[in-house]
């Protein structure tokens, strides 16, 4: 089990949903955002809790197995139901 330190989080990326069109225009300078579920938080994480669904910048993370280790600053948004 991966235990995050400092302000890092362990997230589980969710599968991307199929799009209505096969053509997707993406600005190259924008971060790659993906939905993820927060699994564990380091002791310095203040605004996010395990179980929350977030949008994470995958360019800021480190892939470890099937999980992504990302700093709290790499969380772009919280998805509310």
C-alpha cells in the first residue's frame, strides 16, 4: 500500500467515458485533467479528504501501479454530486 507523505495524495483514476464525437480539440498548453477518487491523503493535505471525487492534473502525478501519487496543488477541482 502506498502511503503519501507531506501534501501528497493517492488517487485512483476513473475510466474515461466515451465521447459523442471521435474528434476532440485540446489546447496543448492546458493540463490533462482526469476524474479520480481520493484514496489516501498525506498529513499536510488540508482541503481534500479520502472518498472525494476530484479532477486531477495527471501531468503533475507519478504513476505507481494502478494509483497516481499527486501533490495537493495537482487537484484542479472537486466534483460535487
